[in-house]
C-alpha cells in the first residue's frame, strides 16, 4: 500500500505514465531539486509525517526503493 | 561553414551569468586547477540589495567584465554601433573565427527556450560560442525557461532581431594562454580574510565592481554599497535576510543560498587540489568540509520547501543549520591556516 502511494506521488510529480522500476534513479525521469522537494512535501502530506532534514539530499531519496525505506521507518516510529 | 569554440557547459560556478560565462571559458585553461587555489575565496553580502531583488551574495573575483587572469578581455562596445542589421552576423562569425567568445544582451522575446520567448520584451545576457552558416544558427549559452544554465541555438534571423532590439553591451573574451602560478601564501591570506570577515578587494590583482563597471548592464543600478559583510559574517547576514523575508512577507530569493552552496563546492575542490599539490595531510579537514557541503545542500532544499509552504519553522531550521555550518567552517579553515603557517 505504502509503495503504491509512493509510486502514485512520484509519477504525478514527474508527470510520467511510464512504469518506473523501484531501483531506478529518479533523476533519469526528470527529478530536479524542485521536483524532489515537491515529492517530499507530497509524501509528508500523504503519510502525515515529517521527513527529517538529513534526508533532504537527492541521493538519499532518488529511487522509489529508497523513499519506501525512509517512509516505512518513519511510519514504524509513529 | 561552421565553428564551435570549446566550452564547459557545466561550470563549477553558475549562479550568476557574469561568473558562469567566465568560468565556462576559464575552466578550459590548463592551469584552472591551480587558479582555484587562490581565487574566488571571499564572499560578500550586500545589505543594500535586500529590498530590490539585487545580488545579495557574491564571490569577490573576476567576471566576464574583467579581472579573471585566465582570460583576455576586449571591449566590443565600440563595435556595436556599426554592427547593426545583418552586419552583426558577419561580425560574430569573424570574432568566433578569431577564437573569441562574445558576451552580450539579447531581447528574450526572440530567443527560443526562454520564458519570455514570443511573450514579452525582456533583456537578458547570453554568451555566443559558435555558428553554423549552413543551418543558419548561432550557438549560445545561458539560462533557459527552467532557469537552467544550458547551451542552445538561435536562428540568424531571430538573433538579428534579438540583438537589434536590445544590445546593451558587447564583450569579447578569449583564453589567456599565459601560465598561471598559484601563490600558497595568498591562499592562506585569503582564508584568514574569510575567517575574519575582512574586505579584501584591495588584495585582488584587480577588482571590477559589476555594478559600477563601464560596460555593465548594471550601470546606474545597485551602486550604493553602504553596508556590506564579508566572509564568515555572511552567515549572520543571511539570517538577517531570512528574518527580513518572513517579517515583510516578501518573496524568498534562492540565489544567495545557491552561491553559498557553490562556495562550499569550490572550497572542497580547492582543499582537494591543495592536498595533492602541496602534499599536506588535510584529509580530516576535507572530510569535515564534505559535511559542510552536504548541509549547504540541505539548506537549499529547505529554502525551496519554504518557497512552497511559507512555514516559519523551516526558517528556524535553516538558521540553526547556518549557525552550525559557520562554527564548523571556522574550525576547519582555522586548521588549514595552521597547517600552512
């Protein structure tokens, strides 16, 4: 469920219908700093959590896999 | 017939065009790495520009207008008066054939891939680095409609219109083939000035204020620098700016924080080069500086987040991080100064 929601957010913000592999680098699908921050904001809204600033680096959340790990950990800690 | 001059399309400094164009060329110089060691160390913050969307944070160093020792400059302003109409095309072709890059202003209404293309008249500067007479295009570099520094083409026809309706300056630049030798004492001295927050313009070989330069499109604008902070003091200035933005509910300018980030990129590069060339063991400081660079990138993303959400808690986070970076940077650079004493 978490993964599906993440994929929906990523696809919407990157404006793509292509099926992005979980380990694909999102920068190859047009993720720049602005879109990266938009994804963070959308994730925080969707999962009602606050992503710590240490993850505000593109290389730490530049794939669906990595995003899922961060979000799952945050949800566990809730 | 075509000729494209070599150019670095991803220069290490690209926040402001007058630096980006210069570094795009200078980074092709065989001694660019050595040049990094004792140049572009000091930063300034101009309080007078807070309320007028001017340049807040900038490097003290050479630009497209003058003073970058890896480049040779020529004033093309005298030429622009008779280089109107189609004559400008043969002028450009001649200069490119002479291996000269051309910096000028164009009316973006006629420049493809710009947000004002076929929309409204808007002056902006570009740099020309090539031409193709068969395809009838000129190769230019500048900021596109997404604000990214990219190369693109403009047709001869549109170029003539864009130039005729808006040519405020013309500067010719070529690579200075002279060797550049760095000065390690100067490197250390500039680091001291950075840590102390000293105005060190008088220590530069030559300094041209971009807002006062004769050829500058800034002429008559932003020339009042009554309150300027330098070096480490810009952290407090940036905090002041953040408070100004929140208390006046004005638009946040991303660029000062981008320049801060570029300063860290360049400093880390500088430390790595010094480490190799001077054979000093500064690996520990380099590691520490990588963390400073990382934090400056986080700050940038927090600034973007603030631009979307306008929540003051992000400003508090940014201020806290600016304070942390300031402390870390004082420690790291003091250690470097000690090593080179």
